[in-house]
C-alpha cells in the first residue's frame, strides 16, 4: 500500500503524513484491501494462549505474497504485541492493524503503553491502524501516533442503531435525535468520522492538536484517564516532537 511516504509535520508525537497522495491520519475501507490471515485471541487470556496466537499469525503471514496489511496479535501482553509487529514488519507488512481495539479503549494504561511502545519499535514508514475507534477517541489516538481508522466503524454502529457524534455515541432508541433509514444512519456516521479526521488534520497543520485532544478527553472517564496517564508517565515521548517556543 505504501508507495510514497512523507512526514509533513509533527504535532506532539502525532504525524501529519502523505501516503499515496492522501493526507493522514485518515479513514480507510479495509474491505477494499487484502488482509493477511491471523489467529485471533481474546484480550484477557493466559500468556500461553496469546503466544500461540502470535506464533500462528506469523506462520500464516509468512505464506502471503503481495499483501501489505497484517494484524498485530498478542492480547494484553505488550512484549508479544511488539514481537508480532516487528516480525510482521520484517516480513514486509507496512500497514498493521491493532487487534482487540475495543478492549484497549476500556484499559487506558494498556492503550497508552502499547501504542507508545509500538511507535518506538516500528519504522516511521509503518502505518498503525486502530479499528472501530469511537469518534471522541480519534484525536487522542492520532496524537499518540495512530495513522488510520476504518470506515467500517460507521456501519458497525449503525447496525446497533447508534448515531456517532464527535463527542458521544447515541443509542437512537434512547435518544431519538433523528429518524434515519439504515443506510441514512450509515451515511451520517461516515460523515461524522470524516469530519473528526478533518478536524485532526487541520489542528495538526496549525500545531493545535493538543487543544482538541484536551477538549475531547472530557467526554468519557477512559478518555480522561488515558490523557492523564500519557502526561504523567510518558513526558519524554511527548517532548520528543513538541515544538519549543
């Protein structure tokens, strides 16, 4: 997938990049791409099971040709995640999907530690994809160094009759804000995700992404906790790319 890569600027550790003539962070349609087979494991499992998932995922990846997207397995174990990611990168995969994303959003400490360790371990040209992220988390995830989010998120929440807004998800049974057809709700959710990514890119361009991150982190306890952990435990990571005035 990565035919031409250019980091145009940093805003904190977040990167505004140009890939295949498109600016990122952006939305991608994973259904249009071939993703190598992997062996899924749940998030909270014994390490032996997670090791098996990583081993089988790497074995399957070795059989692939002309495929550039793979999945980082390893459950809750950061060392296994980094091993999986690094070996996939060595096999030629330059677009990596982070598995168990829904569980990570519920575990802020693990979320922050994992993304930072992956970003420090992998090459700058390797893209990290975080699937099914809630819109309110996208600014923080982009600030950490995530490069892409999947557009299927819009369809997933629409199937649950949930409307996506930049700050909150609304169950339309409880909050009948609009009366959408199923396709109308999908289209609305896609536009919301597109808006949030446009916001992120423009804030990066203006070196004000941190302001957007702080605004959106007030939308949930997990979001708030994640930013506090980032500031408290990873100041060096933040300062590496923060401009001095």
